[in-house]
C-alpha cells in the first residue's frame, strides 16, 4: 500500500492539523477582485472580510463559477477580467470538517450593477456571512481578512494590473 504524504491544513481560526494527502478532497475555487471608485467589494464572513467567491462545481467553467459565486454572495453581476494570481491552500472546511486541497484563482472583475443583496446565499453561508460592503481601499490595512491567502497582497496585485 502506498503511503500518504502529510500536509498541514488550517481551519478558519488558524488551528493546524497534520493530515495525510489521502484524506484530502480537491476543491478548485475562484475569487473576484471588484474595485470601483476607490472602493473594493468584500464579503463579510466569520467576523471579518473575504473576497467574494468560492468553490467550483463539477462541470462548471472558471468564468461561470466566478459569476455564480460573486452573484450568490453579493447580488452583483460581473464581467470577468484578468487573472491576478493562483495559489494553493490546505484547509479544514468549517461545517463538514472535511480536509481539502484547494487551488484558489483570483481575477479582476467589473461590477455590472450596483444593487447588493444576499438572497442567494446557501443555508451554510447564511450562518457565517453578513451583508457585503464596498470598503475604502485606504482602509485595507485595518481590515481583518478571513482567508488562508494574503488577501491584501492579491488586492495590491489587482491594482498593479490597472483594472
């Protein structure tokens, strides 16, 4: 029997778990960086902020998943722009307790409407999400991001792409 490689997974609180790679599920995910008039659209989650986005469904395109995820979390329809970055993350999902190896893909996006709502959140998302907000880019350093990736760095890279 082939032995499993060990990886470290983090949970939402930053607690670390040593897990065999054979215990991981694969979870590609997509996130949008939506900047307008010196503000960025952020999802409020787990008492902090995150870029809107999430896991892709089987059979879904990257662009389709990004449009769906952003709309579900914010009510905003988007036009997908340029790739900003792509990262690996190993984490423990909060509700299921499953361990995942995620590939996180970040894209610039343009908002096509202005009406924010959360009517499309899943039942799980309703437990930890709050109303999304347009946050002033000047206040980024003050925000608490709840993501396994350095969101501030992703936002800086998006700004450098002159979106």
